[in-house]
C-alpha cells in the first residue's frame, strides 16, 4: 500500500496505456510529433523492463490508425467509441498484480482525463506522463492536467518514470535504458507553469 500512496511504480505491477495517437490528430494537436516521440521512448523502456502495454484507437474508421512512428505495431490495439480507455483495456486492468498505470496520449481533456478518472475510481495508481500528453488547446491540456492531479493522479515525465521503474543504476537493464534517458527529450514548448499551468494552476 505504501508504494501506491507514494506513486512508486514497479515493473511487475505496472502497465502502459497509449491513448489514441492516431493519424487524424497529426495536424491539430499541439506538439503532436514530440508527444509521439516521448511516448515511443517510454514504450521502448517498458518493453525492456517487461511492462505490458496497450494501444487504443478512437473510431479508427474515422480518425485513422495509430501513427507508425510510435513503434507500437506489436502492441495489442483496441478500437473504442467511449472516451475512457478503461473498457477497452479491461482485460489488462483485471490482472491481479496490477497496481500502477502509466498513461499518455491525446486528448488530455477528453480521453486521457476520463481514463485517469476511471482508473483512479478503480483504485489504481495513475501516472500521467505530462511530456507525452497533449490537446489541440494548451488551456484544455493545462487544466486537464490540473484536474487529474486534483483527483489523485501523479504527474511525471518519461525519464522520471523510467528511473522510478529502475530504482538503481545496478539494475541489470540499466545499460539498455540509459540511451533512452541520455538523449535530451524533445522540446514541446507546452506550458507546465503559469496561471493556466499545472504548477501554478487551480
């Protein structure tokens, strides 16, 4: 229980949810290529550490398929019409050992927010990957991140979560993870502070 209260994920009881990183959003969501690049990096790290992942696609017949640069071709992919991923991810979420969910994707104020609230309601520890979450509007994104934090989600970054999962530089997979955290993350230009941001938000 202490690990859940502190927001300390472990590979054996964590999962990664990748929300609706689809073709139709490529030209409309703020910093879309950067968000995908960070999500792809986190997915690589989760593969190395044995953390299972799942991809959802919101009405793919309308919004297109998951973008190939995410590198998720081998990841289970589930279509959905509900905004929350919780129903689509139900088989993964029913795993008895699952305690922590790493959550990234789009849009922050719609599918990501509703997924986070559903997971929190189920008693799971939710880690929102702030540098891999976006919306068309930065105001929507910033207020959604604040709303998720108010509800009890942990806001983090890709690098921080990979280090939390590792815990120790003596970890046998540290050398494989190192290139993912040594490379500087893409500069999204997305706001975290300020009057509408997470750090100074409501």
